[in-house]
């Protein structure tokens, strides 16, 4: 590997990182050099169980043979072609996504990320002739200027204001607040079925159905952001399954299993809102990205991963909740959030890392897990065995 002898230790790489990359993320916690399944290794040779999965991205873990083969084969056949043309993987993926949603006719716009998918969806709402969007507080929809306008957190928004306007934020899960905010001028209601970045916050029973009813009454679109919750993460293809049918569905993260791709699925009247010249992308829908996504979907189907995710998630939640220092465990499938009895989440992340586990801290008292869908029973048991000691060392 070119330059491999120069990248000798994590500390050395960290120093080079600080000198050459913009400080948008702070110092990296680790320098990772290799992955296999739900395990990764750092530059110093230490092995970790990856319980974050690239923040719900690495659906098939690391170096999955099906994903490697699909990307390699496609790249060796046809890589980038621009959107003056199409490819068979692009059409097959669009057809497959509409079929997985299972809500009748629909059409797909393919992008490169969740933020880009949400940007496209935001523009779709403007094509209704209305401009008002109602969004839940605590949601996260991306860092680009349009997506940021739909994200309520002041620390994200304020340094970049003014942002695109006519957005109303309401408390997540509050049907009365939603009803008060939605009017006949509302273009769309934007919700996550489960709020991931907030620490895996669940929608109350009936909330999505109430949002669907309000959208129908007002003539607004119901837009569900499943960038984090979609593609098998919750044990179903989509977290909204069995609850409602959206007009717009945005996807990314696990869709490509680590290869960058995002998608907007427009259903019913939303399918035809974007016309030639309204939007575009250079890399979106490339044959390689689409081949990667098709490989992810095919592997989830053939390996029975949805059932595995449901069972594995139940075991993890049960084991984590057994410790009295955990006051609540939430989630579906392998998207799990928990509350600690004290604000020691940062120390828990560090203690877990020392013990060989990668977890995430969305707030000072919350831990989030979003491991690969291929997480093994042995990985689960090793983590649950170490969990009490991790809490001990963190002073929880």
C-alpha cells in the first residue's frame, strides 16, 4: 500500500491529520486500517467490535464479499457515465426500492448522501406551490444549507443563518402541536419515524398516523426521513412499515453498505414533482453505487438478516437494561439508544473503546448503538459481558 510505512502509529497519523485536514470533526478517536464483519483494527493493531457501524452505514459490516464483488465487478465493467445516460443497475435499484416500499406506483431520485436526498426532497416540496414545512424538534436532516434549515438544533443552525425560511418546528410526538402548526399553506410535514441523532427517540403510538391524517386534511405531503432507520436497520425494511404510507421517503446510510448513495422515493403525486431542469446530480445514480445498493438488498434478503436484526436487537436491549445504571433502553432492531443514570456518556465511550468496543454518545447521558446488521451472537455476548465493567470504569 502506498505510504504504508509512513503510517506507523495512530499518534503519527493523528499528527498528520491535524496538519492536513480541516478541523471540522475534532481529533479522530482512532486511526482504523482494516475491518472484517463487525470488527475493525486500528493502526496499532488493536481489535474492536464496531457497534456504531459508521453511524448506521455499514449494513453488511466491513469487507463483505458480496459488496466487494459487486463494486469490483461493476467498476471493472462500467463506472461513471453521467445522467445523460442510464445503466441497468440504476433502473433495477429504482424498481427495487419502489417495490420494497410496497405502496403502489412511485419514482426514485438517486443522490450521494442523506443530506443530498433531503435537499432534493425539500425542492420537491417547493414544487407543490407552497413553501411552509413543519418539522419536529430534535430531528437531524443534514448539514447542507437546505437540510440545515430543517434541523432545529441551534448550535448547528445559528453560525450559518439566514437559512431558507418558512419552517415551523414543533415538539416531537406532540400531535396537538402538529395540528396547530399545519395549515392549508403547508407544503410538507417532515418527520423521522425514530429520531436517531437525538439518541434513538421513538415516535409515540399513533403519531405517524396522526401526521398522515393532518397531511391529507391540509393537502400537504408527508415526508419521512429514514436515512438512519431505513434499509433493515429496525428489523423491517423501513421503520414506517405497518404504520403509514408517506408521500416522500428519503434514504441513505445503510442503502449502500458503505458506498456513498442516497435516494428519494416519491409516491403518488410526489413521484412527478421534479421535472427536467428542476434538479440534478453529477455522481448520483452511478452504476457502481447502484450495484453496491443492490448487493446490500440482495444479501439482506438471501441471508434472512431482517429476522436476525429483530432477534439481535431484542437480546442487546434486554442485556443492557439489566444494569440498574441504565434508566431506559429504546429502539427497534439494531438501532438502540439508552439513558444513563448520570451524565457520564463520554466516559462510557472511552471506557468501551479501551475494552475493545466502539459506541456513540449523542448526548451527555445517552449512548447509541447502530452496529452492522451482521453482528454475531458472540459479539453481542462479549459486549454484554463487558458492559458492567465499562460502566464501572466510567464512574456511572
